[in-house]
C-alpha cells in the first residue's frame, strides 16, 4: 500500500478571506496540488472545505490510506 503525505493549510492573505490549500512534499519543497477557488468567510469554513477536498481525493484514489500532516 502506497501512502502520500498531504498537508492541509488554511491561509488568510487578506483579513477575513480564508483559503485552503492541499500541499504535497516534493523533495525538500512542498507543492500545491489543490486549492480553494475563492475565499471563505471563516477559518473553520475553509478548514472544513479543505477536509472535504482531501476526502474526495482519498475516495478517488480508492485506497483510503492517504495520511494527512497538520
């Protein structure tokens, strides 16, 4: 079973505008693999949307074995 480490990041580049980003380790760097299409009004909303995106990614892989790094 192959697993990949994916981090869920919530960023607030502008006050009150929260974005989720899924990042994957690529050597010594992290690279974004998915992100919110637009801002969310709260940190919690962005976190929940990011978790849903991570779950969809896991379901699409069919492995159920992806692990998250917080």
